[in-house]
C-alpha cells in the first residue's frame, strides 16, 4: 500500500470530491449489489447451509488492500479505490451484522448476535491500508525525486511479496498460514465461488458503465467488487461465528480471485484501447 501511495497526488482525491458520482456509484455497487449477487447464488447453489452462509459473508466483505493494489496495477483510479476502502470498511461495522444475520436465518433458521470488534477493524483499515498509502502520498508530495527513484523497485517488491502470500495460502500447512483445504472442498466450492467472483467483477464494471463513468473508474469498481476482503471474511466466520465450514468459501475464493481479476482487467483494458500491460512493466519516462 506504500507503493500504491507513491503513485498518488492530492489532486487525485480532489477530483473525487469535485466529481462524486463515481464514488457513490461504486460504493452502492459494493454495499448493495454484491450481497444481492451472493444471496441469488446461495439460493440456487446445491451446497450445505454453512457453505452458503460462507458465500454471504464473502459478498458482505468489500475489497481491501489487494483490490487497491490491483487497481493500481491495471491503471484504474487508485484514489477512488482508496477512498472506497476507507469508507466501506467503516460501513461494514453496521452492514455485515445485518447481511450475515439474514443469511443465517434464511439458510440455517437461526440468528446470532454478530458484531465486528470495532477497534480491531479500525486498526486493520488504518494500519494495513490507509496509513501506508498516505505515507507513500506524503513521500511523493514532499520528496518527489526520492519517490521517483524508489517507485519502480517498489513495484517489483510489491509483486514478490504478494506472490509469497499466495504461495503460503496454496502450499503451506494450516499451522503455517495455509488454507488447509481438502481436495473435495475445493471441487465442491470452486464452481459457485467462481460464479460469484465473475458476477461481482462484471457487475462492478458494467454498473459504472451504465452510470456513464470512464473506463478507469469502471476498472476500479470491478477490482473493488470482485476481489473481496477475505481477511475480514476469515475473521467473521472463524473468530466471531466459530464455524470452520463457513471459512472455506473465502479460502477457495482467495486462491484465484487475484488472477481472475487480472485476466478481466487485461481484457477490459485491451478492448478499450488502454495499455494492457500492468504498470510494473512501464519504463521510466526519460
């Protein structure tokens, strides 16, 4: 997120204030559209009730740090992405208990007293996402020469670190941060998780297209809608509800949502005549 912040200027955020339609359209797509998609898929999917609730939890957990990085990587509106992350992370303090309790009642016939731990959620937002990004923004604003020198190496460091995280999820044991999924779980969940992922990516993009917004904002909405905050979903299913089966959809989703989002953004950029290679492949301007 520090590397993402290096790409920003204050004028990026001022443009959002001057033109708020993209922000409110993307926010509405996340907070209202995604839970609806999750409920439709869960109602139709022949899955156990716990896995259906897991899909609902995932749909109610909006994009986090990874979606911000992907927005940057594929030339979306990074300031819009960070603004969405800051606002929707606070809104989930209220929206997630409502959405998940509805899911529990519909699919399991019961309710639970579900509340997100306020300070833990706030610390996640600020210490993982907002503070590093704005520190990068601070460096860009006050030390532009230094920022230019480190921006390209920082891009590659970001890719390497992200690759390490995904390698741990896929190959490490449960005691070392791995997903701990059995092959049977993967086969059962994957078709419906992929369907939800594709639905969220396309809905985010085309809803903003319907609203008459530019391609960069549409890419942002697609990344923010299709790459959920699986860390938050883990917290809700595992720590607050204490149900390991409800964790599994988020685990499966996290294994490929990064790559499906990259494929989607690559093709969307290519179709719209935008440079289709990620920003890390850009050469320094002479």
